[in-house]
């Protein structure tokens, strides 16, 4: 807000100190957010490369570039790296870290040291996963299903499991930090019902992180123990039950899908309101739907076990519960569309990503209902239909949300504008590339193509070639985005404090923000998204 | 709520109760009550936990937020156990798991 | 909330305040809430093991009964008493910290530590006895009863060692935390001390006690 005229450069969190040490020992949540951004981008590049190699292999029906063993390692590390080291931390650890204290008017998160520590253990986990890749890879699939992972796999399972275990603690500490920050660090006047929906979504995400992650940690620990000591906790030959592993694994890993999508939904709520210049339709509904998704998300994990030997009764219960998740998800979609209605919509690039998100998430969500119904799931289980469904959520949803948020807050974070025309181009190319990659996979799955195979019958080649073509377009889209964003850091136009005319405390401080976020502690006097002219009370 | 610093007497009474309950569990376990053994043991454990949480951990004197989070931990544990056992106790005899030969 | 507010009033002097906080009350509440959330993650962490325990006990009730008879009920009971007593002394240590009686606080912490170490020593002898009787999971496991399938009896001991081992690790961490607290308290004896570090350690310690309150009947006292 205060731009001291005449002075050359204002002190901000970026130019406060340029030394490497000042970054590696920083306690500033904004800098830690940047550290996360850099780390997850490296993992995104590694995981993305593996995805590209998978699509390359699938160009032809025979397995001709890689052996089946190599292919197994490719899709496993593709999953492990992109899920544990990109998607789960992507929005929360980067944007959440950067924005939550700004949005609630705090100087920092509640526990800055813990925040830095969690980045270090995240990086440590990532290095171990990368080490596992270097020493030969893993071939269990990212789900580490027993007894294959515990008793038979000859690859670096123990190291990979340890990597996921360690990264899990980073996630737990981030969640804990957010929960305490949101409860105890809000500025005067920032009541719960004035919080930006981004913050509500992150509260719900943190609840999942804190409640779910410990369970998967102990489960993976048992798998490691089983491999090291040769005991049979999940080995049917020794009286163990491999399905127990699946229960415990999905107790976390299904809610983990909502760790990936809820923060993206939070981003979308900010973008939709800002670019339609309207108050969100039904604030309370959108806020509580985040909490509802987090809670119901814990009741549905058994739908991953429909064909695993779970009891029929349990499958029916889980199928029913799964349909319930559709309600809060649909509430969000309806409320976003209702916000667009009669809004003064501007199609800036973050908004294009947001609209793309709504379309792709709707497709991903609706196909999820097919899979939730018990009878329908039996033929579709473990086919490309499932692959396409969850990529629509996790790539179409989470990555669109990530890119939308990245573009929206990019001026605030870097102090520079990116070239708007390129932003629009990127949104378009990513949207087209994504759909071309994954729409054919729905058909492939319907025809019966199982996941995780390097070869397939010749009649499916056309669809696979389409999908691979889409993947290359998607790659180009990501590369364009990376290029102009990096360019803009050095050569972009200087950004004003509030380039989008957005509401929210983060836009009221300087760009980039000063180390302590605000000159004076802000006092909040109005509701979130008070965009319309008839809403009185200036900030 | 005036007594923010809990008197030693309260701690001592809680401690004595805990020790008595320990003997109760031990004594009940020496009797053959079938599945009621487990029920009684778990009930006693829950009473002991409540005593520790309410007084030693000051839950009795804390705000709503602490109450909510303490309840959340318990609730999600119940969800995990409940929905997992929902599978195991309804397994068909032919299904894997229960039918592991003795 | 009031617990802390009023305790703080006992401490008129300046306490160390993190730069992110506005006042000491906010700091105190943040740390307390943070600790409770952390304990919830701990509950879920142990919860995974308890879930495995419940499932296998439901699958193999007879074997569970046979296997649990190899555990020493008396030692388990004594250890429960030791931990309950340590919780009591810990509660008194926190109370002394709130009243700013540093000598009493150090004595109670040392007492708590002594009980914790007693617990670990008894646990060590129990483990040693299991090792000697080939009841440690792994290739040498031998239950020694032809009527009981070896693998499934081993499952009981897998979980016994996993659960008590994880719990024991928590006890050990507790001892380390208490050593640090004792040193801190003595070093800062001439100045105003924040009771929050002791309070948080206390919450952690009582949680460790609660875990054992469940482990004892589940592992040592299985009925028929």
C-alpha cells in the first residue's frame, strides 16, 4: 500500500538479503514457499519426463523402447514422485505457505522453525527417492501393494518407502502449522466468516494431512520392517492379510486425493470472484463444503478395494458413502457458476485456468461416480478408465489450479508481470493437450485396456497415438509456461501492488511484500470478496 | 474456573483412582468372562484415559478448541477401526483372509 | 484458556516472545493448540498399529490367547503402575513450573525421569527374556508349542514388539526431553521462566502414559 515516492528501491522479502545462507536458514514463510516452489518444480520435471517416456513407449503396440521391467519402474516412479513430491506439497506448501499469513494478516506462520524444518525433511525424502531411482528404481507401483512389495519385489522398495515416510512428516508439520496459524494468528476483525475461501480450503487440507498421513507412515514403516526383518505382517503365507495393507494405505491415500484437489479449489474460489468482480455465491456453503469433503473423504477408502477380496457388505457401504462426496463437490461447482452469472467476467489468463479447472474437474468428478457404483466398477477396475478419471482430477484439477494460482499471485510473489498473451496461450495449449491426452484413455479403458502394461493389441494404437500426441502438446504447454515465467522474473514489467484489482489482505501490502508482511497490523472491517459497488466500507 | 492451578489434592485423588483402576483391570482379567473380559478392560482403560486427559492434561480446564481437537483424534480412530472391521466381520466364508487354513 | 491467562499473571516479567506473535498469550495458546494437534497425529500413528492388532486378534482369537500367556502379567502391571506414577509426578512438575518454583520443578522432573528409566529397565528385561526364548520375530522365531501355528503366533509378537517398541521409543524421547528441561530450568533459575516448555512436555508424557494404558490390557490381559 505504501509506496514511498522518491526512494529508489523498497526493502522487500526478496532483496532483504541475497546470500545463499539467508535463504537456507530463512524463517520467512514467503521464502520457504519459494524454496518449496523450486524443489517441487525439479520433481515435476523428473516425474513429467517419466510420463513422457511412458507415452513414448505406448506409441506402438509392442514394447520396443523399454523392457517391461523398465516400464514398471517408469510408471512407479512417475507416480511416487508426482504424488508424494509434487502434487501433495504443490499448492499447500508453496502457495499456502506464501499466502496464508498474508491473507489472515499475520507476520508469519505460528511455528517458522518447524516450517523450515519441514522443507528440509521434504527435500531429504526427495533425495532418497531420487537415490532409489539412481540405484535401479522401484517396480511396485506407487501404491506399494503387499505382498509383492513386502515379500517379492527385488527393487529399491525399502528406500522408496523410507522416502515417502520422511516426506510424510513434512506434510504433517505443514498441516499442523497451518491449523495453528489459522486458529491463532488472524488479524483483529478477521473472523472465520471473513476468511478467504483459500484459507478455509487449506484448513480442510491440513486436517487431512494431520489425521491421515501418520497412518500411511506407520503402514509403510511396517512394510519396511517386513522387508528388513523378514517377518510377515502382510504376508498371507505367514498368516498375514495383504488386504489390511490396502485398508491402511487407502485410509490415507484416498483422502490424499483431497489434499491435492482442495487447495486447488481454494485457488479457484479466489480467481472466480476476482475475475467476475462479484462476491462469491453462498460463502458459507463453499467454506463448509471444504470441511465436508475433508471429513467424508475419510469414509470412502474402501472403493479402492471393490475387487480385492473385501466383503460384499463392506463394498456396498463404501459405495454408498462414496456417492456422498459428490454433494459437497457439486456445491462448489454450482456456487462458482452462480458467481459467474451476471458477473463482470474478465478473461485474463488465471481466469482461463480457472474455467479450465471447472470443466476438467467436472468430468473427473462425474466419471468418479461411474467408478463409485459397485457393478460398474468391476469391469472398469484397473483399466485406463480409472487412469483417465484420476488424471482429470489430479492433473486437470490440481495442476490447472496450481498454474492458475501461480499466474494470479506471480506479480505478488516476484514483483514482476508475466506476458499476458503468453499466459493465455499457455492456458489454451495446456487445456487442449490435456484433453487430447486423457479423453482417449476413457475410451481405451471402456474397451478394456488395463493400466500398467507396456504393450497392447494393435487395434488400440490409434487411441494411444492420440493420447501420446496430446502428451507432447501438454509438454510444450508446460515448457512455454516455464520459459516466459522465468523470463519475466528478470525482464518482466514491474508489477503494481494490486494488478488485478483483487480484494484480500495480500493485495493491500507492497509488491513484493516486505519481510514482516505489513507495515502496520491490518484491521479487517469487511467481508471477503466485497467486490460489488453496493457493498459499503472501504478497506 | 478460578482454580487455574490445580490443587495437589486433585492430582492425588486422580492418581489414587488410577491405581485402583489398575488393580480392577488386573483382577477382572483373572476371571473368565469370555468376551466381557475385553469389554471391561477397554471400559476401564477409557475411564483411566479420561482421568488422565481431563485432569493431568487439563482438558477439563481448557477451551473449546482443545476439546474439539481431542475429540477429533478419538473420532477418527473410531472411523478407522469401524470401517476396517466393517469389512472383516462381514467377510463371506469363502473370501480370502478369514479362510486361511488353520 | 483461562488456565494460561491466569498463570501468566503470576509471571509479570517479560518472557521471550517470538517475532511472529503479538503477545505472550497468543504465543502460549498457539503452542498449546499445536501440541494437541501433534498429539492427534500421534494417536493416528499408533492407531495404524492398533488397527492391525484388532484385525489379527479378530482373525486368530485362540492363537492370541495362547501367545499372550508368554508375557509376564506382573511385570506389565508393575510397569503400568510405574508409568501412572510418573504421570502424577509430571503433573506436579508442570504445576511447580506454573507457580515458578524451580527447585520443586527440577525435583519432580527428576522423579519422573527416574520412573521412566525404571520402566525402560523393566522393559529391557522383558525383551531379553523374549529373545532368549526365541520369541523375537524373525528367522529364529520358535513358539515352542506344537498345538499353535508358529507363523500366527509370530504375528502376535510382530505386533507386540512393534507396539511396545514404538511406545518405548516415545518413553526414551520423553527422557531426553526431560533432561533438556532440567538443564534449561537450572540454567535459567535466576530469571523469569516460561512454563510452556514443561507444559508441552507434560502433555506429551501423559499421552505416552495413555498409550500404555491401552497396551497393557490389550497385550497382557487377554481374556478367554
